[in-house]
């Protein structure tokens, strides 16, 4: 028999992939922390070795500790060092490949996504962060965009989206069709639907936390690629032994040449907007020469000052721009004026970490997030110019103290100060009108959180207290996350939280900002815009045995303080301004099975989501605008060597809509609000990728995706308008059959 080292494959692959193979090969289960396997690669142990020999090989190549608990259970640990304890250190992975490879379920209820390890999903050929989140049970998008992500019946402004610890006010490119965050620059993504850590405020519906790597690379790594919408590249390299730099950049190709993918996205995004409707609304006006592009750039500098001191600096800019000409003939002379829309988010953070000893660490960070939405709209016929702006400036300081009391207990304390300013401008030349409103809120928050983790038990309890001097009001918010494994294959989970937020998005008019980005950010003012607060509790049960996973989670969520202007009503309540709330009761179910080279899963969500406004509908409850009572997703993946295929089917019941009874002299008479339903939604998607090894250090991957392969016409919205005393009906359609192709290389 040859020595083990002589038989080991030389190709390095992510350790998480090797663990998956060993679980199937030896019928065992591995447990590990989120950070343990991050960015670690190894060779695959040969198939003719024993489990003990395979673990020895991995230990030699990775330096990790593989502790055999019993015949079926193995724990992976990092060797004990004096390096900085990670804040997420006790967050044990309880279910690997929750949907597919690269998506894991943690013991604290969060779902962890690792883009580097990400497997294929139907309709996606690249690890788009926000599109991946849409595939999780209990998360939908009523208009197919990632700019309108609905977590358990909430609106997108109720989601806290963090990029390396900085709050984002813009999450999409192409006005919400694709994620604005380059997945190749992101190390991990955590999604929390309930039981949020006390470290975080805001986001009454959910939290999406994207983290970049905080390690200095010991070698140059990078990649580049393109698809039919954009091209991008990233590079991670050491500047010295103690300093490293990460850079990523992405830009659309839409202003260079049009592709079939761009044309489909364009038609979907600009339905019933000023870009496409001028010729219909004004018989003598023509829109032409549309120019649209987007880009994002991110950088991160890491400096290990000493073995105990680390400084990190992060920067991100996101930009979308649209310009077009409006032409008309005035007094027999042609005239043309340029209208346009720009949307931009610029963010930065500086963080300092200090390791005082092996169990005590501190960190302090300062951050800024600036958002600007600006639209300029010309009416050539009437010589009218409308300028609209929505601006956000969010700055703050955060301090965290992490104390590892014992191997099973962690105690985190901290303080956060935030100053948020939001302004809205509307300037019209004919008639002369100008309105500028600005609000500023300062908040002080303190938090404390304990976490206990030992083998089969995980408990995290915390308290966050936030004070607003402007309102002389304080919010006391307890959080709880607890899970217990029992009967070998079962785990029960209890999550609960109180949360609030002082910012929201509203819609004044449906044609604001050219009808493309209608929502504008506003701050609570303790009168017309209240502070939104929520209460949620959920109980889940998970069953995992061999290649089967069954999961069910029931929840109740109550949200109070929402503005009717934030809900996007397009019925009899469109121009009302009042406050109320909604309650959603639901159940999310997931079944996952793996056999051979196939993985299949089906998710089913059912809920009841209802508004309550005292001054609307005579005080009676009525269906929420984003209420999807039933939703089913079925997906099958197949992998063979370097080929990966995926096919998926998405179905959900139709969204609520308000019908009209009759027409009287051009007056729209609505029936019961949200008393009818649109037709059911159905979509089938297909994806395929193939990996190529160009050289030992250079790899490539080619991908093809077919979105809505059956070209099914789904109606996402229906509403009515009065045009010169004639009732017009408009139906917003989903994205039609849309192919996409990608080519990438990495080293």
C-alpha cells in the first residue's frame, strides 16, 4: 500500500465541499462553527482510506482539530490560540446545505450564506446575494425585485441591510432587479427573520448582514467575468505581512450595447413610467435616446498592527443613472430637453479591534452612509421642469465589548450612537413651487447579551435600550433565541423579539421620481410619521437524519405605527394619510432530500396577513397589499463532476387587488379594499454551469440561465386611473423569458 500522501489529490477545493463528501462516504455528521471553515481549502482524501485516515489527512493540511464524539458525530475546531475571539464564535452550524451548498442554518436561528461555496440555484448563474435570500422560506418579493424584499409580510423598508456593519439605504441595481452588492467581495451573509441579536436595532421585519473578510491574504487571489448585463472583477492581495487590500468593481454594459437580457429588464422596470408613457400621455411628445448604466466599487484595507491590534477600513459606492430626451414640436419648431434619474449610496467605516487577552476583546467603529435619489423631469409641451430629491445622511459610532466567560458562555455589551438626517426637495418652475423638508434624529442605544452553547443546547438572550431625546422616549427591547436537540435527530427552536425603527419609505404620488423609484425615505416626526415597532415570536421544529431534512416554523408578528403612505395603495386609499398596523400569522415548511448526485427540496408557506387602520374600511381589518396566502417552491439540483444543473418551479396565490363596481361620469367606484385576488403566479427557471481548469492556478466557469423559461405572463399589479373622464386599467407584468450567459475566471 502506498503512503497516504502519495495518493492524495493535488487539487485544492473548499473544505466545506470535502466535509459534504465525507458525510456521504462514511455516513457521519460534522459540527463546526461558522468561522472555522471560512476560506480554508484542502485536497480530497482518496476513497480507499478509512475515516480515521481521512481525518488525519485533513488535520495535516488544514491544522484544524477533528474531534470524534461517537461513531456518527465529529466536531471540527480551531486550535486554541491567543488570536481575537470572534463575536460569532458560539454560533454553531446545526444544518449544513439548508437549501443547497453554501447555505447553512445556525443554532441561533440565523441562516448563513457563503457566496464562495455557493451552489447553483434555478435562474441564477452567479451568487447574487439578494436573489439568493428570496429563495429562503418565508421571504418573497411581490414584484420580483430585490428592492422590494418581503420578509414575513413586511415591506422592504422594514429590513435592516448591513454591508460590513454599515446600514444601506439602497440595495439594488437596475432599479431593484439585481443586487447592488458584489458577491465575490463578500465572505458571508447572515439572514435573521426573528430572534435578532441585541447588537442590532432597526429592521422590524428582518436583518441581512453582509460581512467582508477581516483576514490579511497571504497570497494574491482574484477573478473577473461578465454576463449579458455587466462585467466585474475583484482582487485580494497582501501589501505586507501585516497589511492586506481587497478591491472589487462592477459596471454595466447596458450603455455600450443592448442585449436580450437588458431589453427584457428594461421593459420590466420601465412599465408605466415617464420613460415609456410620454407618447401615450402626450400625443406630441416622444421619448428617445435612453441611456442607462450602473456601477459599484468596494474596497477594504486590513492592518494587523500587532498580534492584538487590528485596524480595518471599508468603502462602498453604488450608482445608477438614467438619462433620456423628451422631444416635441412647438410652433413648428422641434424642441428637446433631457430628463433623468440618479440613485447613489456612498458608505464608509473605520474599525479598531483590540485583543486584551484570550477571553476579552473590544472594538470601536465609526461609520457614514450617504444616499441620494434625484430626478429631473421636463414637460416639453408645457415648458415645465420638476426637480425632486431625497437625501439621507447616517453617521454613528459603535462600541462592543466581548467577554468569553467560559468555553460555553459569551457575554457581549455595547453602545451605539447614531445621527440620521433625511431631506426631501420638490422644485417646480411652472407654477413656481418649492418645498424642502428635513428631519434629524439622534439616538443613544445600549445593549447586553449572553449566549450559552454546549453540545445540544444553544441559548442567547439580550436586551437593547434606545433613547430618542427628540421625542423623550425610550424603547426597551428584549430578544431571545433558544434551541435544544433531542431524540438524536430532532431540534426544537424558540425565537422572540421586540424591535422598532425611526425611518420608513413613503409614496406621495405614483409618478414621483419619473414613476421608477416612487419611494422616498422619511424620518419619524411623532405626528404624521410615527415610529414603527414590532413584536414577534416563533416556534420551530427541525428533523435531520442522513440525507433527509424536514423543517417547520410557525410565527406570529404584529407591527404597529405604519403609515398608509408607505404601503403603496392604488385604490380608494391612495391619497389618505393615516397610521395603523398589520398582523401576520404563518407557517413555513421545508423538505430536503439528497440522493446520489441529486438534491431536491420543496418549501411551502401559508399565512394570514391583515391591515388594521381605524380610519380606513370603517375600522375593519382587510388583506395586506403584500399578502401571499400560499407559496410553493420546488427545486432539483444535479451535479456530475464539473457540471451542475438546476430546475425550479415557483407558484404562489395571487396578490390582493381592489376591483371597481361601475363607472359614473368618469368617477372610479371601488369595491371592498383588497377584496379580490390577481391570478396565481407561476414561473419555471433553469440554470447550468460548467467548471474548467485552465491551469493549476487558473480556473474558469461558464454559466447559462433561463428565467421564466415557459414565458408565463404573470400579472403583478392592477390598478385604475381616470384619464379625461375615461377609466383606464393598467396591469403590471412580470419579467418574461430572459436568458443570461456568464463567463468567469479566477485564480
